[in-house]
């Protein structure tokens, strides 16, 4: 469903934009769109653990290099 906001004759453009943004936020359409944008396929527990281990190793390696002054 499309949000329609009409401008009065003497109303400033900023006010129209503010009213439109408020309507969109209250309708909840924006949050639904953002949630569908971030959707990812379900990952098994073992894969999540493997990825976490890799992340920790990379972070530790990066910190060790930083401490030694190597980029």
C-alpha cells in the first residue's frame, strides 16, 4: 500500500516531508522492508561454530600484528 501525503497551499516542503516520514514509520512498512533485506538462510550450529573460530583467529592475528607494529 502506498503512503499518500498531500501538500496544503501554504505548507512548507519540510513539513510535508516530516509528515510523510512519520506516516511511513507508523505504518511499519520500512521495518518490514529492512528485515527482509537482512534475511539470511539458516546456518547449522557446527557451521556457526566454525565461522566463530575463524573470526576469533583472525581477530587475534590482527591484534598480535598491531601490538608488534606491523600492518
